[in-house]
C-alpha cells in the first residue's frame, strides 16, 4: 500500500498565508523528504530554506524579506 506524505492542512494554510504576504518567495512541500522547501524567486539570490517544520520556514522567510 502506497501512502503519500503530506503536510498538515494547518501548515499548508500557514505557508499559503506567508507566501501571499511575501510574493517574492516560492515554497513547496517535498513529499520524498517530508519537508518544506523555500527559495527567493530572484535568480541572483542564494536565500533558501528547508525544514520539516513550517514554522522554521516561515521564520526564515520573514527574517529575510
């Protein structure tokens, strides 16, 4: 039986809210590694975060925006 590794609905809502506020960031859930990945959309930027905890990614985006 194959199961999909998904974030909690609450975390997905929180991430959606932060991306709405900080539209220069892209965020996605990586089901293989079970973590959030976030990167600033500027091709010259090296800002990148990954964490299984949505709160850590939100803190990083907020601190670097």
